[in-house]
């Protein structure tokens, strides 16, 4: 692995991409500390100190701490993710969007443009909701969070937060195009990882104060290592469908006649389902938290990580998005048609429709296994730790995102190394092939 890192220095283009990625992520982290005008920072910090472990705390984790100080990036990348969900749902229902999705690169650019418009619209709505909610909020001592309430503050907040989200969206696209890829995922990754040093410091502080025992911390570390090991093992797992290509004679040349396989990942959807599920649950629960009504307060209290209502909804949304995202990104009919076009077939299965049905059946079983795995990783640690009252947020969702994005990013770097005939991080490029 060390030799693989040394080979990065031999590729100027890869060095440039990594430097651009780090520079853009640094810009994102700097922007997360630029406050929105008109806010009492001390009262807001005290309010979020009480909201740890709630939905606002979870939202603040995805925003990399930008919400707790209401910076210009307070909305984070969640409006973009929500807009992507809406566009993908509409792609199945609206014929125009379905046609665009099949038009290749030009269609994808058009859908991306619609996603940007949707992101700005959702940012305006959420920014206005946050402005209204902030005017009704106060710190533990009764001090109002907003210094001067009114339409001036509301318009300023909407414009500031919308511009911040649009800028984060642009940063993610630049990382994808000019960096090492996975721009949006890397922004979420950076927002989660940046809070690790504070959590570690807080743990040692509680240990020295005697509020946490050494055996409890060791058990916590063992559980984290175990969860990381399970994530790496399953994310690297594949179901390989054997494919045989018949020989074809074109002129004087013979093509095909080789045996290969069609790799299907156990978790085809990656880290998308928990992110989508979190954003779906956060939106109504956060709105309910801002409405001063007993029934809405009850709803907001029920939709808190660790509560059974939240966890049941979370698992249901994760399973739904595992199947939905897999169906959107992988079409067995197109795969079977391409195999048939080039003379490929699955041994024992007739080409065409039967092959598509076979691939779909295998993919359905794999997706179910992957959905159960993702649900268990995201839900079980948070339930256990919420019952043990761990003082900093730790959950399988954060670990799944961090490990999944790290594996994908390492795979991107591995691809750059192998395409230039350098040995990758692991022997024989095992990371790139993910056996």
C-alpha cells in the first residue's frame, strides 16, 4: 500500500487532481465558519448544545457543523440531494424526463440543469422556514437568537443560505470534474470527518473527569472497528454471473469466444439510501419542530434518532431507496440486450428476455440482502448508543458514509494508477476489482 501511495508522485495529473480536491474542500470548511448576519452566536450555540442527538444535531452533522453557528453553508448539500430525489422520482413518471435520461450525455446535462433549479427553489423554501423558525427561538436563558427580527432579516437569510447552497453545489461539481470525483459525497465526508477530533477530545475529557469508564470506551472502539470491518467486507462483495461470448467471424478475423462475468455488487446503491432517507425524514420533522403546536411538538419528538418511530421509518426508507436507486441506475433489460447484441449469453439461460429476468431475479435478491445490511449498520449502533447515552454523535450512518466514500475515492485513485501501468494500493489491483 505504501508503494501505491509513492506512485502517486509519478503522475502529475493525479497530483493536480488531488491538490484541487483538497483546496476546494478547504474552501468549503472555511465557508462553514462564516456566520449569517443578524444572529446572536452565543444564544444559537447554547440552543444547539441542548439539541445534541436530535434531528437538528443530525442535520448539523451532515452540514459539517455549519448549522450550529448558522454559517452561509448552514443548509449544506441537503437541498441538492432532495432535488436529485425528486428528479429521479419524476424520471419514472414524466415521459419527457424519461426521454432525456435515455439521450446520453446531452440528456444528463439537461436533467442536471433541472436539478440545479430545484436546488435553488428548495433552498429558498428551507431558508425562509429557517428564518421564520429562528425568530421564534431563544437560548436557554431566554435571549432571542435573532437580533432584529423582520422582513429584512428574513430576506437576508434566504439570500445568504441559498447562495451558500448554490456555491456548495458548484464546489461538488468542480471536485467531480477537476478533482478525483465523487464531489457531493466528498463534501458530506469532509463535514462528518471534521468533527472527529472534537469528539475524540470530548471523550478523553470525560474519561479524565471520571464520567466515562475505560472499559466502556474500549467496548465503543471495538464496536466501531467491527462495524468498519463489516462495511468494508460487504462493500467489496460481488455476485459474479458467468457470461460466455460465442465466436463470430467478421471477414478474416474471429471475435469473441471468451468467458467473462457480470459483476453485481451486494450493495449496488452504496451510501445513497441512508442519505436520501435522512433528508426525507429531516424535512417534515424540522418543520414540525419550528411550529409551536403540541401535536407538532409530539411529532418532532417522535422523529428523533433512537426513537422507535424514527428507526422504523428510517429502515423503511432505506429499503425503498435501495430498490429504487438500483432500479434507476441498473437496467437488466438493457444489459441483456447488449449481451445479445455482441453474442454473449449466460450458460443455461436463453438470451434476451429470459436473461433479463434471470439478472433481475439475482439483483432483487442481492438488493434485499444489501438493504438489510445497510439498515442494520445504520440503525443498530445508533439504537445501542442512544440507550447508553454516549455524549457525542456516533452512528452507523456516519460510518457507512465515511467508509463508503473512502473506498470509492481510493478506487478512483487506484484507477488512475492502473491506467498508467503503476501498481495500485493493493497487489494485483484488488481494490479496483473489489473481489
